[in-house]
C-alpha cells in the first residue's frame, strides 16, 4: 500500500489522468445505458414502420429532398418544438426520429417524450446507417398536376440504382 501512495505522490498528473479516464468511461457507459431504450436499429425501425410507425426526419429540407425514408415527415429539430399543431395528429402514434447520423435525435426524442408523446424512438445511426444497411430512400420531384414522383435511392437491388441514375 505504501508503494501505491508513493507512486501517486511521484506521478500526480499520471494518476489524475487515470482517474479522469476512468470517470469518463463510467459516465459514457451510464449515458449509453440510459439511452438504450430509445434507440432503434434499422431492422427494428422497419418493423415499427410496417406496423404504422411514423418517421420524423429532422434533417434540413435539402437533405430530405435528396432522399428520405418513405412516408417520412420533414421537420427540423427547431420546428419540432414550435409546430405542435403538425405533430398533434401523431400523438397516439409510435414515432421514429431520424437525423443524418443519429447524433441529433436524442434531444428531440427527449423533448417529445416530455410533451406527452409516449412511444418516441431515435433511429440509431440515422439515415447514414439506413443507407449503409442497404435500405431504400425515396426522393420527391413534383410532376405536372402536383403529384410527386417517388424515386428509390439506395437499396440492395442494382436495378433500382440503375433506374435512379437513368432518370
């Protein structure tokens, strides 16, 4: 025990770095465990979407227009807090919040849960993970008559990619 005390006295900065690193690891683990119930994998998200889950895409409008999950609604993180009327119809639904890489979703999910939206989840890894897993995105171009032309982007099928690039 005397050797530990002597080492600590001789290497104060090294000991402080060790204790600080240990604290950061413990803090990170607790934070990950606390958020584990709100993060959905892409497979879980697909299951939820197929069972009437609704997707809220909080990316900017330009990124949303370039490609989004089919049926997703585009509201930025700031708009989610201020557009209660657009979200009121979704109050009983299971919501999946998606961003570009899964880092901004947590705050929006926490805000929505505080406002009474019970079943709200974050898409783990965001749209980037969705694409990496080979799942399709749609983009909307307005056709004449105001109808949107849905084009698939991504996905595992090479013919879908060829069709999208040919259009």
